[in-house]
């Protein structure tokens, strides 16, 4: 009995020692934290229609109208600006799907020749009254702006499509007058450019939001705004002038080229 009791006591002591050692052992390290969730970074916003990031966008005036070559001008000047738009299309929209533009433009010049001569004289009188003896240079400068406005590269494909549809519509359902056709056509073209300007302004908003969220990590957008100042017409709503008949003045730029084998004289 004594031997048995001694052996049992030794076992109890050994078990107690193991318990003490276990209590002093270093606990295992905690499991590693889960990896951070993958954040999908949206693509950096890009200018619409493939435009350059520094494209100048005409501002909206206090009257709610965008300040372009077609704002705050007389009705005669607006008709002449549509004629310029048609001319730009005939010179630049040379793809086969736009083949009806050149014929449509020639028909426009022929059908409304007397009206266009009258309107040209009216516009010339407005410029003479506003600018005096230097009116020709001022008008030529403005006309260059008008041609460049209509030939804006990012908008040109949609511009060509719209003019082709205008030409086709005129062939199917002729307008009652040059005033109706020109004003209706001009409003349609202005809508296309207005859509581009609005899309570009939204791009600027989206680009700024992307930079605020991701720019510090992935680099800021290379946004550079042009310092160019848009020069609007030099007069605002000039009154009609009943002047003596004057020689018609061509508003076709001197460097206008030919299209589809037509000479500049044929088109302008």
C-alpha cells in the first residue's frame, strides 16, 4: 500500500509540473488578416468625340445662350452663316455617304440666288454701319471664324451627317423660302454643336471627380485649358439698313479648296 501510494503521488506531481510549463509557453500567433478587398478603379474619363482635352468651349451667357458665332447676330447674318455651313460641308464632307451634299448645295445657291444676293447686301450694310471703312476686313475676319467653327474636327462627322439629311429633306420636301430652310437648318446644326459642348462640360466634371478620388494614387488628369479667347461678332443685333444696292461680296475664304472635282467658284 505504501509503494502504491508513493507512485500515485509522483504521477500527480508530474502532471502538475506539465500544467505549469504549458501555462508558461508562448501562445501561437493569430492568423493573418484577410487581404484587402480589390477596388475596381474606373477608367479615366476621356473627352467626348475624340476631342483634345484643351478644346475651347464657348461659355453660356447671362441670357442662357452659348456665345458662338451664331448668337446675337441679325436674321440675315444667321442665314448667311447657314450658307457658310453648307459650304463647309460641300468642301469637307467628301465620303461617299455624303455624296448628296455637293449637289444639294449647288441647288441651294441656284434656287435662292436672288434671295442670297439680297441677304448678302443686307449683311454687308450691317457691317459697313458697324465698322465704317474697315468693314471688309472685320467681316472677313468674322467669316473665317464662322468657317472654322463649322469645321471643328470632333463634330465634323455628325455635322456632315446632319447636312446630308438636310440636303435630302430639301430634295424630298422643298422649303417655302430660303429663310425657312436656312433657319431650320441652322437650328439643327446648332443642336449638334450644343450636344458636343454639353458633353465636354460633363467630361470636365467627371474628370475632376475622378482626380479627387484616384488622382493621388494613379496620377491626375492632364487637363490643360486653352488661353484662347473666342471673338464673337463685333456687333450685336444691328438694325436693318436700307442702303443703296451694293456689289455682292463673296464670303468664301480665299483658301477654300475644291471638292469632288468642283472648283472653288462652283462651290462658293
